[in-house]
C-alpha cells in the first residue's frame, strides 16, 4: 500500500504484478465496470425467480428478500439443505438449516469429520454478488420443504436446482435486464473515475477489451448510461479496442467457440466471423484463445478483471495463465469495519496473549503436580509455592468474561449473522483462500487502478507464518 493511499481504495497483491508489462486489459461489465445497488438488483432477481417458481407450483407467496442476512462466499450443502461458512481448510464454523442458525452442539455433531471440498458435488460455492438472491430464496424454501409444503418427493439437492434454474431463467429470458435497462438510475452506481481510469490506461498504451456475458442490447444501453457522459468523445465505444458480448464465461476461457460479428449495432444484426478479430468491432461469442491470437499476445501480457471468482479469475488463471484481478466492492466496508474495530482488536489480541500464557501455566502446574505426586505417593502438600489449579482456572474464567464480548463483536463485523467475508473466526475464510489462489490482485473497484497508475509495480505482501515474530509479539 502506498503511504498516501486510502486502505479501502488500495489494490492488494497476492502475486507481484508489474502493470508496465501488461499489454492488454480485459474487463467484465456487471459488478465490475458497472456497480449495482445490490439490494435493488438482487431484490429484482429474487422477485423474478419467485414468480417463475410460483408458476411451477412452489409455495413462495410469502418469501421475502433480505440482503443483509446473506453473504457472498457461503457454501450450500446440498445433502443437508444448509448454508455454511468454512475456513480456508474447509472446516465448517457456522451453519444454518433453512433460515435457522445451528447451535454450537448441532454444528459440531453435524460437521464432525466433514471438510468442505468445492470439487465435491455436495457443495455449491456462492462466489459472486449474484448469489445473494439465490441463498435467500433457497433458505426459505428449505423451511417449506421441511414443513411438507412442497408437493412431490424432493430432496435438498433437487430443491437447489429448481431455485438455481429459476434464477438462471430470470436472467436469460430478458425481462429482468429489461427492467434494469428501463430504469438504470435505480439500479446503478455511476462512478466517473472508472472512465478516467480506462482513459489513463489507453494513454499508457494498453489495449482495452470489454468481455461480458451480457447480450449486446443490454451491454450497449448500460454502458452508454454509465460511461458516455464521462468520455470526451461522448461514446463508451471509444474506450475499447475490442468488445465481446454473450461470451458464455467460463467456457469462453476454456474452449474455442464460434464468433459472430455484430454488423448492425443499432439492431443487433450478426454474421458469422472467421479469422482474427478486428480491433474496433463488436463480437458475439468467440473465445479467449482467439483474442490472444488477434492481439498477438500471450497470457502473461493480458490482465483480466472481473467480479466472479470462478467465471472470471479461476478459469482464466488455471487455463490461460492470464494475470487476474478480482473486483470486490464489499471490501471497502470490510476494511472500514476493521479500522473502526482496531482498538478493540488490539485489546482482544492482548487478552488472548494473556490467556495463552495463563493456559501454559495451568498445563505446567498440572504436570508439576503429577510428577510430585508420583514421587511422593500422591502427596502434593510440599508444593506450597505453586499456585492452585483452582485459582488459575478462576483467572481464566475472568479472562473469558472479558474476551467473549470482544470476540463476539469481531465475529459480527460486516454481517451480523455470518461475520466478515474474508475471515472465518481466527482463520481466513474459504472465500479468502480462493481469492489467494486465483486472483493476482484484488481491489474494491476498477477506479482504484487509477490511484496506482498504469505503470505501478504491485508487490505481494510478505505473508506471516505461525512461527513468525510479529511486531506486537512480546
């Protein structure tokens, strides 16, 4: 982080990235170049899916959307109908069945010996902001399934697929996006800094690409609304060397697909395209390999920024070795919450150090008593200078009374139910681990790259290990 940078607006590196070596930058659109008001967008998606499920006979007349109850980065357990939060190692530290939070005893009993492996069919990772409506709808329908309000034999996995398909269809049939495009002011957060960031990158010689799963008409309308007013020429098209719509990510990054050129951008008329992509044109479909050949660049020279942990950065990094940037607007709130909690966090750390030292004294005292008793036929009366176990345990109980409210407050930062996005108790969350693995850099918004300039050398932070002596250690 640069000395003058606002931590909430900085760019954080998991792997060192020299932006000077990047020749081309590709961007996703939804929740990347264009940020939406989550409660409005996801609320609309929730309502569209609710109507579809109602038409299919599901009892959804009284379900309600509450964005604050759910969190990106949760995992759905299809075997049990649970939403869970896991550590980077897959240990489940929180869970709710339907809308009911599991108690500590239920949690321990249910997930003893269970590790969340995202490669298993049992688990579905909610790794994007679009997952908020999915989690809210699924949780409430689990309650109705348990109450025998849903007709026919159905398991929790089948219920999930019903919810997921309804949400997918609400996006695909166009009515949801038509509602958004008709009233973009309601749904979008317009940020003029984003356009200036792209202009700076072009000035620095970067070739810019828009690669989105959204169809052309929606892309054209939304990009025009959010960018035209901030571009000197008055047209967002002048920001990009190449535009690819209906890209079908993540398949776009993994497979070769047919390309169609949009030859009439007003009416969206297309024709099949063969050969390399021409700069300045708009394409439907295509593939990342074709983009590489058209630009004459390899993976290490291309940076792709998106909000979808799997569709934008996981596959891109795994298959193509493009450099990757994850955009997470919620990071700003998370960093802000942590900053406001800093003094309490310092006190919590101090008390935990004290507790660890006292627990060690308890352990050493138990061992001393056991050894003395073994040598003196069970007589421990000679240990007059050794504190009693009872007094030590009482001091531990007093410490716990001071630690508990601070630990509870720390666990509720960001989301009162699930806590921070990037942490799971004292550990990193499973979501944070995926960010580490696949995103070279991450930041809260595209405009933050302007603060670091297109010439920045983004260095990875030195990570800590359990044996490292931190500055606060004594």
